[in-house]
C-alpha cells in the first residue's frame, strides 16, 4: 500500500475519477465471477448492472471519495442532483446496491439499498477501525454474489411426500468464493498501472 495515493488520487476531475472507480468496480466484480454491464451513455439511475447469469440483474450505484472529514474517517454523500431542487435520495426500485470506494485506503463498501434507503444521506466510513457503523459491509462482495443468484434458481421442482424438510434459503448464507483470492492480484495490477 506504499503507493496507494498513486491510484485514483492522481485523477483530478471528479467525473473522470468516478468513471475510473466504475471501471475498477467492474474489474473486481468480474474477478468474483459476475457479469457486468453499463447503461449506454451513463443515462440510467445506476452505474453498473451485475449478474451471475442465473438470477436478476442487480443495479449498482458506484461512488468514490477522497474526502477525509477527520483522521481515519471518510465522508460520502449518497444522493442524486435534482435540477433546480438540489439533491435527493435514490428512489426505491432504481438501485439495489451502493458500492462505495474509499480511494486512499483501497477499501470497498458494498451497501444494500435498504441500508441507505431513499434519503439524501451523508455516510461515514472508518476503514480499519473496530465498531464502525458500516464495518460489516467492508469488502462484502459476497452480498452481491448471493443477491445475483436470486431466490428462484431454475425451474420449479414439485415433490410429493409426507415428510417436511426445511429448504435452505440461498440469501441466508454468505458465499465463500474462490474468486475472492484473486482480488489482491487484480489490485496489485491496478496499482502497478498507476506507479511511475
């Protein structure tokens, strides 16, 4: 992490830095075995579509921040610019997840929509600190993997018997992906690109 500030910190424009973060997110999502897509022209209410091919396409809004509001604490506003009315939260049904990238620490937070909701929110992240509010969402790529599988994987199967068995709900467990081990390699590749 010696050269971490050589990553997105070197990109001066906020739009360019945001586009870079979206691409970085897509690379990491693909390294998890997910398929990614982007709305043409960036005109959708979300930045990236994510799927595994068997479940729904999840709508992910990617955000990134350099802003450190106090030592070790980074702030991110999660809102939409609404013309003359200022800012508002994301409407229900427009986004499934927020992927927030803390550039100086190279940390991703994968937040389900329900965590932020439709409010104009300022959220604070403290990577590396115990007891942080959003700590359970740090590097929580498994949330995307689980949600991408959906509830109905394949055709409906009907069984007739007199015994009742408890069916496992795929959303109740987090997936241990072997692709997660490739994440450090991909990040090293990105870091090497920006070192000079």
